[in-house]
């Protein structure tokens, strides 16, 4: 048995090693397809040197006619005779020559050479369409979105949405059953965390559990979707993709005092359930809409989220090019789910996207011009206009007073000054020679310019004129203006578009051919008779003919609600990405999404009211080996909440959270020496006071070179580029942060005071402790605890009380000096440590 295993492994390995020089691998013993089998090999190993961008030795292998004709040395493919084909000799390394050369790419494996041999021996069938058309016709994500009918399956009573039929049908094929529905306490906490990013209160949990209505869950979902905190929760997901931050990045990393206006636009748009197609158009091209509003211009702040280099000695054009590349790549990742960036330096190795097509998309962003926009709210605009009117009237009044003095009184004052100089026999000391010369002349002999210069000089000596002029100047300097935070970052299009050239090897200093605006050939053409604009591009993305945007969008939202997309590679719907686990469900969702007017709230309602979403997340033995990643959706997925939500949950549980929406970013406490790590201490951090100290994590000022450490510790993206899926790590520093960070320690202190305040000492000591332990658990885990869990908390409390009673100084350090009604200092300190423990429970930081 062991010997058989050894030879099996050896044979498997042999199939993957490179073809041995001087030896010709046997042709594959199967029918070979050009698109599925041959084209990927040519793309990976041959097109760099023998493709659209380069044709070494006159040979191109990306076009049927040229490939079969050959290059400067003649034909390389002898149809039906692979052993006589020079292409096979070269890739197999016969005749002491091998392709591709070692410095140009990876050698073909014996298996790849065998595939090429079989293809040639079988007639070298090559369809007449272009490579892009061939791959578009075969690849699943480039097909038109279908309208599949949900399958008829058993368990009809378990189906709450058409979604469930697709999932149950797939499970049935694997002889698996869905998991039971989670209990109501788990469901309300799951829904609250997923839709709002906040935990439910015990009162809300009790009300939902006791709600006898058959549509109780649907009523709960509607309430959550209408909450203003919905936009905050889902806005954070979008801001990851939009690479939002409050500073420029790079060495100087200067703050962006009104970047938050774009963030607030996103929150408001999501709360209003702005259709996703409109959401797309306004961000990509709001400035090009007819009679664009201020809000539509603010939406284009998406383009301003790029890094901005203000270091000394930089090349501004290089920085602009980097921004344009970033905008192009972001478009590919967010809306198309394609790795467009791979085609920046050369044609894509796996997907049929040429470098020329990449720069055709790049050209659509190449004429963007950045600028700042006055963006007051309607109330602020009205007040500003009124203030300007008052200011203008006062300016007119002061100008009139100055003019009257210059006309009526200053001539007499000048005459008196001249007479005084004449009586003194000389002008005052310090009078300029030109003025002395003018004074020596009779008035009738002076030139107009000389007289004007004299009057100007005298005004500087005239106290009354100086007073009137200063009053006017000071008033003009106080012209009403918007504060900096009422500005917004936006873009416009240059009147004369920039010429776009292909960057050879991705280097903007090596321009190639002129490239015109356009979209990849693998996707439906843009319906525009005139020169393409960003507005045309945006509308094309959300057009019915485009098969990607709706699929990519619903997949990403599914990912947020299940931890994994129906397509696991949510940023890559190309040939290197994963295929959908439930292709019919993906298309049904995408089609329904468009049919429902691109409503994200409707999409979320569909998903969260499904039986699939409402399943228990408990692990099942039969799934651990067969489906460890929960690809089949036989259960829900439990996972730790994101960094911002972890902080929000702690503040909300303690009662500290301030629910104010929007406004400038805030600076909650962080380690005092952290900001000094930045260049020359450029990122000054002054802790916010009052309510701003307890705002949601979404509003924390994000400094790119020194992100808020709590957020960075729990895997918040660095915002230097688009992030469509956060990584989740598990490190010791996270446990230390949960225990010691200021926000968690302060939350524990306030949770202890909340527990003592909300469960007053009106019972026996034992009953009071038990009631407080029960209340603390309910606040932290969102459900009624078991008797054993309460007993464990009481035991912990008693231990901590004994320690606190033995060390009053430590009690003060833990609980603070402020007394709490209904508890001694030692009791309060004990409850603080109990609260710290509960806020470190896995169940507290996890969404079940």
C-alpha cells in the first residue's frame, strides 16, 4: 500500500514539472479545447513576446492567421503533426533552445506541452472570433444575466424566500440538510449587528421574543432598515472600497479637513436607499450631470480619496498619473470585479484584457481636474447669503464715508499742510525728494501725475483719512465665509481633454501610441455616438447589457452577510477567480436586484428574511470535513465583528455611545506617543472632548501613516487602495488591546456603574448581586443567561470583591474616585473587573 502511494505521488508530481530538455512529452490523451485548454497556456507563457504589444521574430500567437502562418523563420505549427511543429520543439527544449527563455517567463510543464501537442494533432482547431470574443463567449461571468426559476424542492415550509430553494437544492445534491433556525435572541442580535453595527438592548430582545405576530421578524427588519444607523453600518463597507481616509498619505500626510463631506454623502445616500445605479453615476460622474447639484458634486469626492503627494521635489505629473491609475483600478475592482491593474504594464496574462484596453479606460479618468467646492447646507447657504448682504451694505456705507472725505475735506487739509510747509520754509523731515520737488512748483505748473502723487503722500499723514481707510479695510477682511469644514473635495473635467498614450511597461515616462477612450472588448459596447465621457462610462456600468456590475454588487453584499461571497474571490470574476458556488442563485439575485430598482435595502431585506440567513451558526460534525468553509450554506457563519463595530458595541453596552450622525472626524483617546511615529510629528493628535470622545468608530479620524491603533490592531484596511474584503487575523495583541485599551477600560467602568444604577440595592445582598450579574450578562451577550453562567459571574465578583477590599488604592485605580450610589468603592471596583471580563468574552466580540 505504501509503495502504491509513493508511485502515485511521484506520477502526480511528474505531471507538473517542466518538460525535460531534449525529450518530447507525449500528447494528452483527451479531446483538447482551444479556449479552455490552449489559450490559457499561450496567454501565460507566450503572449509577452509574441502578442499584440510585441511580435519577436515576426511571430504573433494571439491571432489565428498569424499563428498558423508563422514568423520570420517560417511556420511554427504543422497542423496534425505536433512532433514536427517548431512551436513544440521550442517549448519542449529540443535542439538546445527553449521558449520562453529563463529571463522572460516560466517554462511550460510537461502537461502543458502535451496539451499543445494534442491540440495540434487534433487539427489545431481555432475559432475565427477574436480572443476576447472567444473568452467572453465561454466565461461564466461575461454571459448575460439569466432569470432562473427557483427549483422545486422539499422542505417547502422552511423556505421563506426564493433564495432558500436554490440553497436547499444544492444541499440535497450533497445529501445534506440545512441547519435549524437560530433562536430569536440570536436572530435579533445578528440582524442588529449586520444591519446597524450595534447590539440590541435587553428591552428590544424581550419585545422581539414575545412578539406573537407571524411577521415579527419582517417587522423587525423593516425597523432596522429605516434606522439612520443603517447608513453608518453599510457606509463603512463602501468606504473600504472607496479607500476613504482623512489624510493625504505619503511622507507629509497632511490632514484633509473636509474629506468627511464625502463620507457623510455616502451615509445619507444609503439611508435614503438611493438606487445603486444612481449611487454609481453620481460618484463617478456627478459633475457631468446636467445642472449638477452641490450634493452630486460632493459625490465625486470618490475620486479625491486617492493618495496625494506633497513632498518636496516630487514630479506633479507622476503623482497625477498614479491617481489616475488608482481610479482605473478601483473601477475594475468595485464595479467589474476584474483585476484590471494586471494590464497596466502588459496585457493581462489570464483575462482577455489588453494593455491598450486598460489605457482606453484610463483615458476616461485622464482629464479629471481636482478642486475644492463651497458646499454649505441649505440653512448655512441662506445664513451666508444674509450675512454677505449685511456686510456688503456696510462696505458701501464705509466707502461712501471715505469718498466724501476725499472729495470734501481732504483738499482743504492738503492745502493747510502745504501752507504749513511753506511757512516753515521746508517740508517736514523725511519727505521724499519727489514730493519736495512737486511742492516747489506752483499748483498750475504741476503735472496731474505729480499732483496725484502728492495727494497720495498726504493721505498717509492724514490721521482722519487713515482712520476711515483702516475701518473700511478691516471690514472688508471680515467678509463672511464658510468655515473650512463646509468645503468639499470634488472634481471637474478639463475643457480640453488630455491626450492619452499607452505607458510602455507601465512607465509614464515611456509613452507609446495614442489611445482613445473605450471599454474592454469582452464586455458589451458603450451606446454612445459621441466621444465617451465618465458619464457614459458610469451609465454603461449599470446598463442592462453589462453582466458584471449587478453580479459583483450582490455577491459583495452576500459576502458581508455570510462572511463569504457566492463567488469567494469577490474582487476577481475573471478566469483566475473562483466559480460561483450557486450560479443560479447569483443570477437570480442580480436579476432581482435590477428589477427592484437597484435598491440595496430591498436586497438586504431579501437576504436577511431568508431561512438560509436565519440558520444557526453552530458547527456540525458532518460539515467539518465536507464543507469547512461553509460554501454550501448548510449553516450561518459566526465571526468576530469588525474593528469599528467592536468599539461601537463596547460603547453602546456601557451606555457611553453618542449616536450623532455625520460631521467632522473626531479624535478619541489613543496612546500619547503614537502620533510621534509619523514624519516630523506631522500627525498631531489632540484628544476630542465631551461627546466627540464617544462617537462611532466610523467617525474616527483616519491618518494614513498612523491609523488609529485600535482599528489597525483589528484589521481595518490602511486605505491606500481599494479593499473589497477585509482580512481577519487572530493575535495576542488583540487580547491585550481588549483588556487594556482606554476605550475598553473606560467602557467597563461605565458598564459597572450602569449595572449598579439600573439594579439598585433594594433587595438582600445576595439577590442584588445575582440580579446585577444577570443584568450585566444580558447587556453583554444579548440573551438570558443560564443559571450556571450567572453563578460563574457571581463567583468572579466575589473573588474580585475580596481583592478590592484588601487594596483600596487599586480599587481607586480601577473604579475611579467618583462614588456610585448603591455600591461601595470595593463593590464598584469588583463590578468593573467583572465588566472587563464579560467584554472580553468570545460571545461579546462575535456575531453568531
